[in-house]
């Protein structure tokens, strides 16, 4: 019996028992659809996170204070604006943006927004790749910093909290921040990001105002403390050089002698992206593994039905062998039925996975979901493997039957 003949016989057998065949393939359909859909969802989340970090700038470093890893040094020396100015002169550095955070309460009329105020320099907008919207006035200027001006730029969520509508234009209006009157000079463009926090719940003021009017950030030597220093390198290729330059400078400036005594850390967007990508990658694998359990259940269903089919068709097997059918012919016939069931389930499962991506993309437009060639190939390969693996035992059982015993079967 050739391959085409075996395929025809197997297909006819499935058509005769079509309701049973449809119910048998349902487990494979659900398993493959879940694997393809959840894998696409996981990759969509990974791509979304990567795009958000790319928007923040792939050539940006963030310098923050941190506790030393060794026990020989316990004191943490604060970062200062003088150190930020020195970092700006290092090789490969394009822009430096120190920031100083202050807890604050912004009040307009009877409405209140409690948040962390960001004291910044004019370079903050370029380094953070975040600018005022088209009708959003202007950003903090160097004159504002020099004059410790009481001006503020609001995020859209803060505008909504204070004025009831995020599209409202509050430029020129006065608000109270920690009991002092500030003038709104701008509204930042809407910003999404990979952070669970609302990035638009912001109030941005001149760094000098935050350090002197709303807090006392002065330290010895006439410098002022900063919360962090964002550093933009000339290019992504110079990130490693700039990081090394910053580490060397701060090690000397803070009097670090031994490794592990560093009271600062220098991180890049790439570091954060790699960490989050590793987490989302593991999550994708986990979701795929959970969905893969459905494939295992579907495969067991195929084995069960094929064993029932072998039992029901015992006399047919005996007759075939009596008229000259070889064990290989019987094996290939039942194995072909199992493979057809699994491949049909795989194709329908791929269609189901595609529908999941379409629906998911409609619900969350920011996630660009879609089928990928490798996920389709994986689903096809897995469904074929399921058909062969779980169909092999029933097929070999049928092939091993002795004609005389099969013909006597009641």
C-alpha cells in the first residue's frame, strides 16, 4: 500500500467518524492556539518595553547614590551639582541633567495633587526625550534656574487632577506648591513608558528652586545635593567609555580606595532593558509552557481515541491481514489517521492563535501583535510530533495483531 492509498483510507475512516474526529482535535486546537497566542502576546510585550526604553534614549546613563556593597564603608556621600558639572566635561559626554526630587503638594482652588516635584535643568527635556506639547508653552530655561524662579511645568495627569481635563491649557495660571505661589509656564506632552507608575503625574520646577526655596540641599563647599544625574553620551558606541570615565571620576571624588566601597551606581537604559527583557522572556516561556499542557492533554485524547478505534476495527484489521496486508501497512494507516488529526488541529489552532492576536491588538493598540514564522513552524512541528508520538502505540498495537485472533474478536 503506497502513501497516497494510506492517506485516502485514513481520511475516509475519519470522515465516517467525523464527530469523534472533531472532538478529538479540539484539544490540539486549544493547545496550539494558546501556545501561538500567548507567545505572540509575550513577544508583543517585549517589543513594547524595548520601544519605550528606546524612546528614553539608548545612549543615556543614570548616576545615583547607592549603599556600598562592602562592610568597610557605610557612609554614602551625596551626589552634587558640582560633580554633575565636572561629569559634563568628561570625554564622550554630550549633555548632563542633574535632578533633585522634593515631596510636594500642588493646589489649585479646591483641587490637590500630591506628588514628587522634579527640580531640573534645561537639558532635562533633551536628555529625557520629553518636551512640552504643541500648545504646552515652554520648558524650564537657564534664566529660571539662575533666578530660582517660581515657575512650574505640569504633566497631563497633574493637569487633569487640578483642572478636571488633561487637555486644558493652564498656562499663566497660578498654583500653590508647598504653600508658595508658582506660575504654570508649560504642559508636557503625554508620555507612556515601561514603568507601572504614571509618568504624566509630574510637576517640574527649576532645580535651584527645589534646592533652596522648597528644601535646604546645600552641602559643604557651596555645592547642592542632587537626587540623580542623567548623562547623555555622544553616541551609543561611547556608552562604555563614558561609564568608565564617570566611575573613575566619582571614585576619586568620593575618596573610594577599595573595591566594593563605591557609594554610587552608574546604570544605562540597556541594563534596565536587559533585566526587564529577561523577566518578560521567562514569563513568555512560562505562559507557553502552561499552554503546552493543553497540547499534552490533546495528545492523550488522540491516543485514547486511536486505541478505541483499533479495538472497534479489530475484525477489519484481521481481514486486511488475511488478504495480504503487511504489518507496515496497518501501522502506516493508523499512524496516518493520528497525524491527520493532529495536523488539522494544528492548522485550526494557528487560526485560533491569529484571532487571539487580532483581538488582543484591538484591546491594547500599543501592543503590536502578530504571528511570526517561528511560532507557526513551532506549532506545526509540535502538532506533528504529538500525532506521531501519541499515535505510534495504538498503530503498533494494531500492526502486531495476529489475523486469526483479530478475526475471532467479538
